[in-house]
């Protein structure tokens, strides 16, 4: 068992009656279990109501509700949304997304003057070959906290109001959606660059890996490089490293 300092802000500080509180926690505690321990400060209900926009930060990393509290951490910051906006993160398989409803959700206050969306789809042809399917592998333990971190960084850097990031995993066929990113803000001047930066970070930093099945075989897509699976067993490929 260890003692951790909890730092609270805005409405959370007001409810608890203090900006800093000390609590004892056991090892291997998830963020969700940790938050439930704050019931004595009347915080548990509002924390779960705000969970989609809440930032739990330990050792400089944004944690998701299923993450475990890092060992030896001394301070945890609990931050409500600074703009009253929305951060919505979902990892999907076959779920249908109603884009009209998504736009309604992200238009959530009168300061919003622009909404921008990126929708990724599985292409049918790549490198002149027909694409049969994609398979997205992901780290279930890391993906939600990383996507949430990317979203909050975008809000901070570009002054966005809200960010939605939905990413499909598993098998996807040509024409299927792969990723939906939506941002809202004051005008096109912050939503366009904000959207581009967030999409780039999801593609290059999120713990999601893509395999593409084409006519000539199966390929690992690693950044800008495409490596044929058959080459992994050949000496000439191994010597590259």
C-alpha cells in the first residue's frame, strides 16, 4: 500500500473542498477502482459522469479507466475538460456509426463555428494490385490511453472544443471504414490543422498495426514501408537489420 497525492482542479476542487488530497491505494489498482475510492470526498459520481472528457495524468501520461496506476507514482492529476467539450474514444470492430448523429454530438456548445471530419476507408487497389482485405492488430492495454492523449494534446495545441476518435480493428474489406476523426472549434483556422495533426498522430503513434492482403501476398505496413511477409524468412531481408 502506498500514499498518493491527488491534485484537483475547477469543479472537482470545489466539490472536494481542497485542491490536494492524500489517499492510500493498493498495488495493481485500475484507474476505475482508484476513482471509486474517492467516494468519501463526494467525487465518485461526478467523476464517472465526466469520464469521457476526464483527464487522469500520472507520470506525464494520460491514463484510461482500464489502465493500472503506475507503481511508485507519487502524484496523480485529475482534470475536468477545460472547455466543456467532448473527448470520445472508441475502438470498434463491426459497429455502424451514424455520421449525422456524430456531428450532432460534437456540436455541443454555441462557441462552435466549424466541424471537420476525416473518414478513412479501405482502398480497393494499392501498388497496382487488388486489395483483398486489411487486418488491424492493436494493443488492447495501450490503445485507449494513447488515443485519449492524442485527443487532449490536439485540444490544447489548437484550441479545439471537442475531439472524437473512432478506430476499427480486426478484419476490414475494401470500402469499409477504418477510422473516423472529428473535431470542432471556433473556425476552419483551428479545426483543419488540428484535424490533420490528430490524424497523423493516430496513424503513426497509436499502437495499431496494419497487414494488407493483396494479389501478390500479405504485407506488413510499417509507417511508409511495406514489407512482404514472405520476405521475413529470407536471409536478404534479415541482413537489412
